[in-house]
C-alpha cells in the first residue's frame, strides 16, 4: 500500500463555481478513487483562494464586510464539490490563521531569493499579474481572458528570483522527474521558462490590504504566489511539521491556463525551500460551449449547477469524464448532453442493469458470492497514465459487450426451452462480467455503481424499482 497525495487548484472566490472548477475536482476524485481500489491510502486536497484586490472590490460592490463575503463564497465552493461527489480529505482556505502564519514562515525561509525593486509595467487586474511588453503588443493592450485593457502600474515590490532556479527546473522537466502532462504542454512550458521573468511577490499595503502581511515590513502585503501556491504544503502542516510522509504530491491537477504558474513559479518556490517537486502536473483543457469559448459577454456560459440538477451527479460525471478528452479542450451543448444521457448512460447501462437483474430474479439465480475480478492491465495502464477518458471508453466497451452477449445468447430462450443449468451458467457469467465492469466504473460513477453493487451483492437479487439514472 502506498500513500498518495493529490491536489486541485484552489479557485478564487470572487464569483460562482464554473465548469472548469468541476473538471479539476472530478478528474482528481476519479484518480483518488482508482488508487483506493488499488489499496492505497489517499489524501485529496481542495480549498479556496480568498485574498486579493478582486475579492476586496467584489465585497465592496456587494456592500458586504470582506470576511462575510469570502465566507459565503467559500461555502458555495464547498457545497459544489460535494454535489460532484468528490471525496476530498483536506480542505484549506487561505484566510485560515494557520495557513497565513505558515506562509510568513515560508517567506522567511526563501528570503535569500527575494529582493526589493521598483517596477513599472502592464498589469491585468483580472489575472492579478503583469505581462511583458511583447504580450501587451501581441494582445493589442487587452487581456484575452478578461477582455479588459491592461493598466500601467509603477510601484515598489518584492521580487522572487526565478532566475536562480531556471536551470534546475528545466532539468527536472526534461528528465520527467516532474512530469508535465500532456506532452505538448511540457514543450510549451520549456519555451516559457526561457523567458520567465522574476515575479512580484508583494504589493504595497496602500494598494493591497486584504492579504497576508510581509514579515518585518508593514508597508508590503504578500501577493498571490506565495500565499496561494503554498497551500499545497501548508495544508500538510509545513513548515511546522514534517511532510515527508505525503510530499511530494503524486499528482497536481490544474487547468491549462494556470499550468505555467504551477510548472515554473511553484517549482522555484519548492527548490528554494529544499523540497522535492511534485511527481506529476496534469493539466486539462477548457470546456467550450458549442465550439466557442464561454464568455459572459457572449452569454454562452454554462452553469454547472444547472447541468448537475438536470440529470444528477452521475450523468454530469459521465459526460465530462468520457466525452471530454482528459487533456484537450472539450465541447458542451445541451443536445450532446441529452444524447449521451439517453442513448448511452440510461440505455447502455441503466437498461442493462434492469434487464439483467430482472432475468436473474425471475430465474432464482444467486450472484452474491461472485467477486469482481482484479482490475485488468489495460485499464490500469490507462489510469496510471492519466488517460481517464480512454479508460472510461475501454470499460464502456465492456458494458456494450455485455448487452451484446444478452442479445446473442438469449437467456429467455434457454428458460423457455427448460435448459435450466445452461441458463444459470449464462446468467451467472453475465453477472460476473457486470460486476467486473462495475468495479472499473466506480471511480467515474461512484453513486450509480454503488447502487448496482447493492443489487447484485444481495442474497436475493431484486430489480431496481426506480431508474438508475432518473431524469430531473
């Protein structure tokens, strides 16, 4: 048995949860459940990023005290994760007193790589980061993610010297000691690393009050990087206690838009602390809406809560884990979602369970003693490589094969012909195949597979009285 630590990016609580957040949670949860099937002990982190000017401004706009505002939004994210049936073990908020104190100690430990400087440059409030003049020119002075003009700022900040660690980071990435997935993202990061500047890790307190004070300098407030990125180890107790039992993380799951921060700034911080780098950084793509990037200005944003309420958690997880490639941008339309629900999930699997349970109950066959077979090598190979959509496809083919076997072997004809022994053999074999597939599906569809296991593990099989995947 191994100890496996998994992390998800902590979302900024200046708005409601979106589809991208859901992808982090369900991918990480699928991998966590897979490792539990293998007998591993898993810690699974989630949390919220709660400092910064954007949050302060939103609280002011809503006429709410800042702490009340972040408490309310943090609760929304925690509820959202629960709705996705994601079984995190550790939850962190960057406003937690322990986290704030630990971040200050981390600052002290890496201060030899921090220096003060005056900086003037183009800044995106939405990204909370500066861009180079080259990026400014290429984007026509407007942030492509937030569709707002960059602001020109000049201020005294502290900087973290990324240049101290570039060679070491490059070596770790090239050797796959820190594996970046997918492979083409690795190449992008190596190119970005060449031009990666030192990063601002503080803002004047006059400009940023809602944050962690910089140790020994009341005029500066800690900026997002050390505050937010450190959460992955402060939640384990660092630096108050040893984290060797769990760190390095087996995998860190992030969206492609924040990969560069996790693959450049975060490793530099860890190297400055003398800590190992994460084993894998797994980045997923965006979810598009009918081929277009979701945008409030376009009005095509898909509310994940609405999708969850349509057909439930299992249907949500089914679509986004099977029909969205783990590493590429995916597409969502209500037509595609309904089609996947009706023709695949409800028909291929829901009807299969009802059909087989009915035949088994009618013919008095016992399936309670049947044990699922060990996970097969192909399935494990895909899961170990984080190819979740491909692993899901692989198991779904087995589900479809069971349906085909029923049609080909026609148990009802065996019953009609009085071939009792052959009938029992066929139904028992079908139940065994279903249990095997159900076990491999359990990391993807935990709710539904638990119901299926309950039906076929019972002393007497009783067909479900309600649909496995009910409509809203």
